[in-house]
C-alpha cells in the first residue's frame, strides 16, 4: 500500500503544502516573539513611569499574555508538525522495510528449498555414481579373481605337462641306453 503510485503522487503534492504550513507556522512564531518583545518593553517603560493608569496596565498585561500564548501555541504547533512529519516518514520507512523483509524471507525460503532439492538430486546422483563405481570395482575384482584362477589352472596344467614331459624324457633316455647297449642290469658308465 505504501509503495502505490497513488500515494506517491499524493505525497509529492502534499510535501509542498507541508512546507507552506511550516513556513506559516514559522511566521506566526516570529510574530509572537516580536510582539512579546514589543509589549515586554512597553510594560518595562510604563513601570518606570509609575503614572500609568490601571486600565492601561491591564491592557498591556493582556496583550503580553496574548503574545506569550501565541508564542507557545505556534512554537508547539511548529514542533509537533516536525515531529509528525518525522513519525510519518519513519512509519512509511518501517512499512517499506517490512515489505522488503517479507519479500527477502520468501526469496530466501525459495532459495533454500531449491538448494535442498539440488542437494537431494546431487546426493542421489552421488549415490548412483558411487553405486556405479562400486559395481565397476566389483566387476574388476571378479575379473581379477577369474584371471588369478585361470593363471592357477594354467600353472597347474603347466606343472603337470612338465612332469609328464620329464617322465617321458626319462623313459626315452632309458630306451636310448638300452639301444646303445646298456642293459638294465649292465654296467653303467659315468658320463
């Protein structure tokens, strides 16, 4: 409501009237000071003359009283006008700050909600990425275990083949010795 164009237009119009009112109150205040000085000086002058009549003294006191009354009224009116102007500006500023605060709170809440959803999404993505990495590592591990098993079986097969070939070599060497003339019960030469 305080940010509406209508109120801004009225405020821009009334600010001139406010300054005119303040100027008039200042004129009343200065006039009251002038009259107080004028009637105060006349009263001092009449008291020195002592020849003044009672009616004249009463009239002088009445005029001095009116001047003092006008001084206080215009002074208080001027002061209250300035205080009211300041209060209106503070209330308007407070209302504007309240509106801005509410807007900032709504913006902060929406930002926090957006951040939470992004964190949740990134958390899900991180979880899925971690699961994918874990699956990849599991596959690598199972592949490595299979490789180890195949190497073991190859090593065992190689050892069996080596033993078989060694036995076959021994057999062939015995056959060669038999063919060369050495019998199984004959003398052996040391080579």
